[in-house]
């Protein structure tokens, strides 16, 4: 029966559809409008046909594996998620021998789209523990731990004991001690007070046999700062605790319950001297300590994590922007013409503005992520092969590491924040159905947001990057060369640059606009720094005083970075049949970014107040252009329904059918009385009032 | 043993403290600095001593009730939360008879600070179901359902079946039908297609016996639009389903698992004509339909929810800003001077900027919430007592309702968004510990954010408010009188107003600044509207085209509203000993708001580019002022540890002790082997490779 409410009925090709039956037809209609080959867009996104083939193969391997089936995850309690994660790691382990490094990373990233918990539970071992051994251990040490089973996770599971209850971001302030005892050629690892309990340690509660423990090296009463020590936590064969080890489960978290994060206390735990990772700092059997030229090289393992998180921001964002945009193409709500079908929500200009700039942002993140990955690969190749005695090579490696640290810090911060925002905005754009557990937003948000905190708190990263930008500018004023990423600080022409009638659709003009505001913010902050230090503040005090400015500099510089990376990649590799559609997307991203921060452009004088209306009109214009091809932009991500894992985002657009089926599959309708009917509900509904028969007192 | 890491050790009054032992001492030190009487600040916040006494009594009643104990909630799976919620409703029911309306609302709001699930599970009955009966039923109907047990929730549990799978915000587009059958004087309630399944219905899955069902009234083939019908879902005595009722559990949600949301399908369910709520629209036994002058009066029940949500935004925000600020007062991380104790994070200017404007925002929300509640009480008093035949009185009520609708829409949107943002920013400001389940942020965020979607999606509310603001401006240009909230649109002087050397610390100047930008945005949008309609667009098309502008107008007008409400309340009721501290807070809120949206002030010419530095400096200045008294501002909320329910936010500041204890209480350390050691972990760790003995083929 067709509803009497005419606005909920649609006629297509002479056939009547209603609220329930129309959506797949509507999405097919959107696909028919796409003017570019999806395949070429996918290849652009992933850097060519070869990569796409590899990704598609890995995706198929993941989604066909029955152990990796995530369709019931949204209803799993913590205990079940934790057990399931181990079963999934076991299922994945069959691929380890044959995967190249690139395949292994991609497999893990793709898996992370739907199962961030399992991915990171394994990643703590492979990325953090093994990263520490590889990055900070000597070749002999690396080989030793591989022989022990570390590389294959056989009779061995590593974790990464850095953070303490009282110390997170400030690694140099950690309190756990490693005291060298020359008599026995051992270190004693100790937790000096409860505040120094290792905390958040993924793998400690259930799985880990060993940990890479960050502790202060103490030799002959002297504190040499924080180094890394391999400490055994559990007996390998029985999984019982080693003497002096106390550990426990830190329990419920906001998300990522699949990971068995725990706490560890060390009470005078003895380990052989050889368990200190000695690629850089070394302690000899006579207690002689030699230190590396720059201690931060030991933290190199963390930068890899950051670079991966930029790409992860893309991998996760594409999933949720696809869900929200597909749903927007089929959901109808309200209408402007009585008696006519209601309007698809994608056709509301404000809905376009809520989602399409985020689609463009998702593309931009991929471009910047790929750039950073290349930079990272080059730098680690160098670090792997370096002879630590070669001062020149070491110096060069440190410069590269610093450059990578700066750009990856800002990108990590703003892409992880943006991904959190995309999940959240996309959820809101799906209305109530975004709040259902089965459409994935809630779980994904809860799982994701820790990325904004760990491996460098985003705010701390931004402040540190802002400091670096001001230092670069100060250096430049004193004649030092500028790194390539801040080359625009030398462009004197920017000071006078204004729009002055030029075309705001021209990428060259748009890039110049961003360079001008980035330059303006950094120069102004540098002027202020000079003024404050001349006024008597120490550089540290001046930098503290300029915190807001430092954050702003990092924000603007990073947005400029994303804008530039997007256009550069289009120029370098976009085929002709997708190029105009990519320019539309990049222009939308850039102009929307300008609109969001219009104060900057007015303040720096690149735009005049009257230009703002034009920016708004152009954002509207590009929203319409992008909306027209929206099914193509999202299909180009190439995510199957397994990776979408949200019935309102399925490829066929049959949203209500899939959603209703999912809800019923997970919650089969049986008894109208809840399990607690007799125990709790019935006694409440049928409670009787005490009567009002109160003892009367004789009050004479 | 004191750590060898000197920067983690602190000397106070000649005694040594370390990371673990110092925090309570540090928070006590902050309290000693407070210069105003906390009691007076609390009374200012809650509107006087009498209210504070009532709140404190209600809080004590809540926190002493063992059934309401929330300390284990963070570890409860959905099933247990749902049962617990019913037990808690039963415990609360003992108060219903004696509570005044004001006490009942406050009890529920206070309970909602820590248990939003139970609060809303009950609120669906008391607020939505009973609200519908009260607001849309006749006196006889109300009395009838009260006799049936509705008021006491005895042998009766109501729910509210408005939303459908395919229709949320657009109530007028709902598809469920109610067809009048004159022969039997009944309505037949029917779900015409699966898309019209009632969805999200809180209480339907487990508890409800009856529902207030929104359905299209069909009489003699004519569609009279959506009305409300009471439909019985379950047999009262057996809790079995009534004939024609199909319902199920919609299962896992992002949050609020304590609520048994469900779906309902009606298959030709017959109800007596008397079950249609007929305060306004009526159907006679001969099938004669009389309609009310304005249909929106039937949705009056929803506005109450909105007003409550403004206050809820305050109630919840105060909890999380307290946690984050107390933690910031005791957490040390990094330091600027080697050998000196690390810096308390509250002393970092950027940390101050992250949190203190949100503290000020929390105060501002309370001022606006109180204003709205008064307006709402007055309007509902009028609606309750009105004679529906009195056209004049009805007209006045509709005007009041519209004014309230407009202001409550913007406030609901921006306060619920702000509360979500406060929970999230405060979580991030607590670093990793913010991600622990036991500090409450994750659960609160997941529970909270649905407030941004239901009872009017925030974006839809803003667009509707923006339309109203432009319409007011258009009306004013045609000589119609302006409502008091938009009176500034008549102030011609605003066009020329600029800062021009006046003091940015003067509230009068700050209010003028906000009025100027609100006026500027609305006038400009109105100009554009006139231009578009002259150019041939219909008003609806023009409004669509101006979506971005409408949103901006709502945003700026609402911020102005909050700013004004804050200063007005200070002037009206702040005692002298707290007044300067409140002015600091209000100035921080206002100047930070200007800084965030500096583009507006530049564009409208109230500020010049050079003024922006001054705004930034003043924000820094007020951050320092407010930081100094921060323990006082947060203690003034008067939340006990029961309401904080987060060990890192406890009153005594002994953060690590409470947190470590909580984690161990909820996860007692026992077996180092997880429950799935034998089934899953051991087989993985000790798996054996298949050997490489491959069958050799004879390939000659």
C-alpha cells in the first residue's frame, strides 16, 4: 500500500516508489550522472594502477577471512573483543612471511578502517616494540630478539612501556629507574613511587611476555636520562609473572576495548646489561657510559607512528564521508513544493556545505600523507644504514629527522583532529541513524580520538611546531638558509600581495593567499618574540607568552601545506579526464578554508571585506559542482560494504532495508517481556502504596 | 624512595613530595588563593540561597541512595544498564508524590549529571508521553489517563512514537495512518510501508504499555495531517503484545544504552475514537473534523524539552570543566628551568586558553538557561489555562510560543554543541587519562551528543532561526514592530559604531560590538534576500540560497544573546564580593568569542586589524586573572565526588591515588593469564610452522 502522504512517494520511469523502496533507485540515479571514470580517480588517489591492484587484492583477502568478520563487533562486550582480537591476530599471522613491508603496512592500514582495536593490539608489538628494537638496538641485539621469537610473535609478545601514571608527553621526565650494578653486570629496574607506575601499556594486561621499558639510566649515582631496556614480564611457557613484576588491567576505556592496556610496576627487577638497547647510548661492563650526539634519535620509533597516523586519518575519513554522502543522496526530508516528493538532503545547500568540504579535505589528507610517507621512508633508510661513528652522516640524518618531525607534527595534529571531526559531522549529518551503534560512527569516534592524544598530544605538537616556525624565521633574518617547507618566508613579494581583482578560482592565486597569511602570521609572531626578548624575557618565557600565536602559526602553515600538496599532486599526476573534477575539489577545499578563517585574510589585507561575499558564493558554486559528481568521488574510494560496515552506507543505497535487517539480525524479536521483567520491571509497575493509616497521637 | 628525577619532586613547607603524593597539596594551595566566598558565587549561579539549599538537599538524597550508586556504571554492559535503570526509576518513584514540579525537574536534572540514561528512560514517559497528554489532550482525556495509572507509572508505562525510520525532523511528513471508521467509532492505526516503522522509540523495546503515536488523520479519504493517538502496545497484566502490534529492540547505540529504544509497526490496530488527543483538532462521532488555528501548538511538548536541554548543557558542562581544571591544577608536565619541579599544566598559557574560556562559557549557559526557563514557565502557564475558543488569547499564546521557539532553538543548538565540545576538549586536556573509561568523558560524550540531533536537529534549528531573523528584519523595514530579542535591528547607530579608542574591557562596548556584528550580518543577509527575490527567486528559493548566511545569523545572534544574558545577570544580582570576578569571567567569554570570530569584527569595521593584537592580549590577561581564582570558580559549582564520578577530578585533588584505586577496584589483579589463554592466546603463541616438505613433481 502506498502511503496517503504524497510527498513520501516518488515516480521514476512511470513506476511508483515509496520511502522504503526508492533509495536504491535514487543512488543509481546519482551514479548515472558521474562524468569521469571512477577507475582513473581511484588510481589518482592511490598513486597508480599497481597500487590499486595491490589494495584490491589485500581488501579481498581481508574481507573473505571468516575470522576477521566484523559484522558482530558493535555488540561485543570488552571481554569478547579482547579474545576476538587475538584470534584475528592469529589469522593475520599467516600473511607475515610473504608480505613485503609495503604490503604489511597497507594490510594493517586497510584492516584498521574497520578494526582499529585489533590493528593497534598487534601494532604495539610490531610497530612500537619491534620499532624500538630496530631503531634503538644494535644489529646483534636485533638479531638476538628475533631469534627469541620477537619478529614472528612466537613464544614472545612485546609491549612498549613508556608512559607512566604521572608522565605522558614528557618522556624526559619519566621516573622509572635502571640502576647499573657492576658486580653482576646487571640493571635493576625499579618503580620509585606509585606515580611512576607504567600506565596505558597495550598488551601488558593479557598478552605481553616482554616489554621495551623506558627508564632513567643511573650509573654510579649519576642520572644519564631516559633509555630503553628490554624487560621480561611473564614466563614464556606458563605466562606467569616474573619475579618483581606486578601488573594489572586498566580496564574500561573510551574505545579500543580490544586492546588489553595495563599497568606495570617493577620492584627491583634484575636484567642483564645486554638488555639495554645500545645503538646510541652505551654502558660498558665497567660502567662507562657513552652518549649519542643527539638523544632524540632514540625516539625515532615514534615518528613512524605519526606518519602512519596521517594516512590513517585518510583511511578512516573516506569510510565515514562515503556513508554520510550516500545516505544524503537517498534520504528525503522536508520539501519546498506541496504535493511534490520531499527533497533529497544532499540537495540542501547547507547539507552540501556540511559535507562536501570534508570530502575535499579527505582527498587533501591523502596527498599530504603520501608525501610524508615518502619523506619518512627516505629518512629511515638513511638511519638504518648509518654508521653511528660517522659524525657527518649522523648530522645529516638529524637534520632530516628534524624537518620530518616538524612537518609530521602539524600534519599529524590537524589530520587526526579533522578525522575525528569528519566522523562526528558525518554522524550528525545522518541524523538519528548516525547515533545507531550499527552505523559505526559511535564506535569509530570512540576508537579514533585517542590518536589526537597519543604519540604526541596534538596541542603540544602544534606548540612545538609553532616554536620551530618562529625559530626558522629568526634564523632567516640572521641569514641562515630556510628549509624547503618554509621557503615562502623569504618571499618579500608576499607582503604586498593582495587579490586586487585577480581570479579566486586560480590555484596560483589561492596558494599565494595561503602563503601570504602563513608568512604574515609567522613574521608577526617573530616580531613579537624579538620585542619580548628585547624587553627582558628569556626566549622560553617569550615563547610561552606567544602560545596562542605559535598555535596559530602551526595551524595556518599546515593548512597551507595541505592546500599546496593537493594542487601539486593534481599537476603531477592527474589524468585529463579527472583533472577538472579534482581542481573543483581542491578549489572547494581551499576557498572553504579561506572562508572559515576569513579574519586572517582580512587582517593581512589579501582580501577586502567585500571579497568575502565572493568567497562565500564560490564555496556555494563548488559545492554544487562537487555535489553533481558526488557518487563518483565517493565510489572512487573503492570501499566494499565490508569496509563500510554500516547499513545506511551500503553501495546499493538500499538503506532502510539493510538497516532494518541488521537491527533484527543483531536483536531478534522474541519475548515482549525483557529478561528482567519478573525481577525488576513487574515489581515496579505493580508496586502498592503504603496506606495512609498513620498512628494517631493523643495531643491534648 | 624519592625519585632521582629532581624535576618530579617538590618541596612545600620544607617537606618533600613526589609525583604521587603532591597533588592534594597542590590543589589545597590553589584553594588558599581564592579571594571570594564560594558560597556567594554558588548562590549567584543558582539564583539565591533558597535554590542552593534545595539543590544541596536533592543532591544528598540522590547520592545517599544505594540503588542510584553509579560507581560501577562504566563497566556495565547494555543489558545490565537497562535493568539497573528500571531499578533506579523504582527508587526515584518514592519521591514523586511529595516533589513540587520545580523539585521534580531539578532532581531529574541533577541526576542527569551522572546518569543521563536513567533520566531519559524515565523522561520519555514523564516528559514526552505525559507532556503530549497534558499539552494535546483535553482535561477529560488527561484525567482518564491519569486514572489508568499514567501519572504514577503504575500498571502503565508510556512512550512517544513520533520518529519513523524514514522521517525524523519533518514531523509533517510522517506516514503512519489513523483512519477513522465511523461504523465502529474507531481509528485504525497502520504502518503503510517499512519506511514508516516507528523508530528510536524509547521504552518500546522493554517497558511501554502505551504510546503516544503520531499518525496522519484520514477521514473519508481526506488527509488532515499528523495528530497524536494513544495506542496500547502491551497487555498491562501480562506485558504481552496487543493484536496488530509488532515491535523490537533497535539494539546498540552510540550511548544511552540504559534506554530500551525500539521499533514499532502497527498492522490495522483498532483504537476507540476517544484515544485521539483532542485539545485542538477534533473528530466527532459523525466524522466531522475541526482543526486548530495553528497546528504547531500540538508540538508544544517539544519546546519544553528544548528549554531543559539548555540547562542540561550547563549541568553536564560544569562537571567536566571541573574535572579538567582540578586535574590541570595538580598535573605537572615539562618544565622550563632544569632542576626545578615541572610546571603545573594550568600554568601554561595555552592550557589556560583551552579551558578557561570554556569555564566562562559554562557560566554564561546557566544565565541564558535560567532566562529561557522563566519564559517557558510563563508561556506554558498561559497555554494550560487558555480556553481554546478564545481566539484572542490563542493568538497571544501563539506569538509567545513563536518568540520562545526562536530563542530556544538557537540556544538549544549552540549550548548542546558547546557542551559536547566542552566534554571533548576537557578530555583532551586530561591527556591519556581523559581516555580512561573511569574518568567519565567517553561515556558522557557518547551519551550527550544525541542532544544535538533530537528534538530538533541543531543545524535545522539554526537554519530555521536564521530564516526568522531575516523575516524580522524584513518586517521591520516594512514598519512592523520588532520582538525584544532583536530590538537591536532598529538601532541605526550601530552602523557607524567602531571601537575607535574605547576600552575593550568595558561591557557596554563589548555588547555594542556583538550587536553591531549581529545587526550587520542580518541586514546584509536581508539585503541579499531582497536582491534574490527581486531577481526572480521565490522566497523559499532565496532562503535556500542564503543557507550559509542564515546559519551565520543564528550563530552570531545567539552568541550575542549569551553575552548579554551574562552581563544582565551580573548587574541584576551579583553581590559585591563576587562581582569583579564575574566581570572577569564575562569579559573573558566575550573577548575570546570576538577573537574566535575576528573576521566578523574586521568585516563590519568595528575593529581594525591592529586591534586584534589587543584582543589577544586581553584574552591572555583575563585567562591569567581567572586562572588565579580557578579553584573558586569550579568549587562554586558545588559538585560532590559522587557527581564528579571521575577519580582525577575528586575534590581533594589526590588524583593518582583515587585513579589507581578505582582501576584496581574495577579490575582486581588476579591471574596473569587472560580467560582465553588456553583457547586462543596459547595456541597462537605456540603455533608451529608447517614444514617445507613439498611434494616434488617429475617435470621432465
